[in-house]
C-alpha cells in the first residue's frame, strides 16, 4: 500500500504525457494526482457523457461553439476532456465546450481522461479549469472565487497562486460577488462598466 501512491502518480504523469495536447492546468493535474484513485485515457461515447450539475459557467457563445464544431469535423478533438465514471455513464468535469461542440459535429466518441475522485474534487477541478478561460465573465469569476474561498477554504494568497492572479484582483472580484443586484446586473449587461461598479461599491449607502 505504501508504494501505491508514488506508482499511481507516475501513471498519472504518463497519461498526461501521452495526451500532450491536453489543456489542463498544472494545478488540476496535481489535484488529480493527489486525490484520484484510478485514471486512464480512452474514447468515450458522446451520448454517455452527462453535463456537470455543478458547472460554474453560466453561458456559452453559440458562434464560438459552431466554429469549434466545424474544426472538430475537419480535425477531430485534439485535446481530451476530463470525466469521472457515474454508474454506466460519465460525468463531465472539464472540457464542456469540446463536448458540446462534438455533439454539434455529430461525433460518436470523444477522447477523454477518465479519473475517479470525489464530489469536492470534481467541483474544485471544474472551477479551476473554467477560471483559466479568457471568455469567463467578471460575474462568473466572482461566483467561482467565492466558492473557492467559502466551500474549499482557500485563502486569498492560495487562490491567487492557484489561478495566477494577484490578491487585489481576487479581492475586487469577491467584492463584486457581494454587490447589490442592480450593480451585478449592470456588469452582466456591459463589461466595460466594471470599473464603475468598483467605484459604486466604495459608497456605503446602498
């Protein structure tokens, strides 16, 4: 038993070496190494994959998905998604855009890293993976940061290191998560109002 974990970590590293095109961040790989009980790369039926019920993303741009579907029809899926087994099916943890686009492209299977880990790890991995995306909205980021601090107990410093942002950036997003509804609505409608929202948040009288 004492030799199992180092051997398993080597196996995980080998899997990710084989899937050189994977876009999973090092922080996600380290989480999988430390918490997963089994992992393998395989082709999984697109129809057997279930969307993540705790998916932190709120929306996806249809035009972007259509473009990705066109690329998948021509070149296939170059980066494997991450799933975990749930009974006879699989729960999607990371790579939802590729899965959605694969469905649009009418692909039967998709390359996937199949790993077994608990609910907390699944949510944590999903949040961290989504925080790497350039198209994540400020409100989505704010909600994800709040989950990382409240649910998983990350400190500001730990969270900043995990997602590659400075502490001031994290603090501002956390303030946005607690903003009055009208300010959050303003930011959701127009990203260019974000700086105005931060100024409004300095006013104590709601």
